[in-house]
C-alpha cells in the first residue's frame, strides 16, 4: 500500500516527465512566426509546471522533514 509520501513523490516524477515533454515539444516546434503564440502558451505552461513542482516539493519536505 502506497503512503501519501510515495504518492506525492510519484506526482513530482510525473511533473518532471511533463516538463521534459514540454521542453521537447518546444524545441521541435518549427521556427515560424505563426508559432509564436504557441511558444508563448508553452512558456506559460512551463512556468505553471515549475511553480506546481516547487509547491509540491516544499509540501513533501514539510511532511517528511527533509528532502525525500
């Protein structure tokens, strides 16, 4: 049976995967001016993922008492 700590760490792993996939998608997007709005949305998404990961890492650290 998974603990809350294990589940939170799993979520952190998925945030890492999502961030990696977003980075790959951004790098593979052709460099056309028509894609600028897509790049802006992707950049904002990256910011949200980073913020979510930071918040979750802090919560796990508080729960566990140190870096997991």
